[in-house]
C-alpha cells in the first residue's frame, strides 16, 4: 500500500515522498502527526449493525506547541521594548493577529482547549515578567468588535487602550467542508483558486496587507482586504477599478449608530462616492452626482446606504432644478 501510494503521488501529482517522515499508522493503536495535529481514533459505542463505532481524538502536535510558545514569547518581547503609542498599537495588533490565527487554525482539534491551557501558563508568565505594570485588567474598557468572542474570558487584559487577547481562551469547532475541486495539488484545483483572483490587482492587494488603517481593528483591516478581493477591486456603486489612494471602506451602519466591523457591515467604495453618501449640503451632492456621472441605478444604491447612515435620500428632481438654475 505504501509503495502504491508513493508511486501514485509521484506519477499523478509530481510529489516526492520523504522516506523519513512518511509511514503507515494504524490510528486505532497510535497517534499520527499531520500538519501540526496529533490524530487518533477511539471507540465510542456501536453502530446500528453492531460494529464498533470510532471517533477522532486530536491534539496539537508537540512540535507545533513548541513553535507556538516561542513565537508568542517573541511577540511579547517586541511589546516589551516598544514604548511609543503608535508603534505599541502595531506590535500589540501583531500579537493579537497571531493569537487569533493559531486559534482559528487549531480549534478544529478536539482537545484544543486542554492543549492551549497547558501552553498558556508559560506565555502568561512571560507577559507578567516582561510587561509588568503595563498590563491592566480594566473592566470599564470596551471590548473591540473583532474580539467579542473573547469577551467572556476573565483573562482579557489591556496595554494602554489596546486589548491583549488571552491565548488560553479557545473552543473546539468542527471544520467546514469546501468544494473538493479547490486545492493546491491538482491543475484544476489551482486554476479554481487563481480564477477567484484573476480580476484583482495584486500590487494593490499587497499594499492593503502592508498598510492597515491605523487605530482600526484587526477585524476591519482583514475584512477590508477580503472585500477588495470579493468585489474584484471595484467600487460597489460605480464598478470603477480602485487604487489604494481612491479606495474607502465604508460602514453601512455607522459605529455611532451601533454598527460594527463585521464583513456584512462593510463595503468598498470610490472615495468620492463615500463622500456623497455622507454629504448633507445640496451643492456638494449636486456637484458629485454630476462629476461621477451616476445613473438611476447608482442613485438607488447610494440612497440605500445614505438611509442606513441616517441621511436623507437624494432627490433627483431637486438636483435637476438646481443644475438648471
């Protein structure tokens, strides 16, 4: 079986198998390490036909635990030696991004909570020793929208105005299936991935990744990138291709009206369209409508966003009279 699998991988996919790392494991008797996970099956009751029923039990692999611990400590060191407020925002955001990233990846392990609780002890000690009095437990500070899932944790801390996410607070979540044809290992699978990005300006995409909005949440900056890709780099109203200079990410329901940084509450717009949505002076509205050469369909969409932002809808008839005068 091993030789047949090795030959199939080589002939069909062009992948060489490492003799040292590759082996056949009976998961009923032993754990197998794969992509940072330790996997084994355990007996759990019986099927309707009377046969034994097995379920997966999975942990974070020992090598992955060691890497997580070392990387988290390096982020904490970076925070320790950063005293400037603007720089502090970035280094704390880097730490939070890392914590959320490993939580999202490893939470499909069934024993993820148990593994992270063990990991957290050394990391929490590193925070205590290195950051000392800079770390506060402030119950009065508002939890950012992107960190709402951590709100119930008693381990939430703050450095200045920046939240420090608790590395131990993670729950198991079964992985969602995706289309089987989407993968990196076949020509068809790679074509499917590339097709999703073929209309996006990759240079602009890289700039968005490298230049997040200062003082915005991680969730906002991540969703800004996702929306740029989803909208093929175009304005939601005018369908115009956007550069990073004329691209704005608009909150459909503003934060002061109870809006948040969730994906569904954001939309990518041309800068001048964004101004038009928030404009209140008739002269400004009239000038922008003429300049952008908007059609009836565009105006209907803009009015929808204006209404959600608490502004009056644009009346085309009034604008026509103004332009005549």
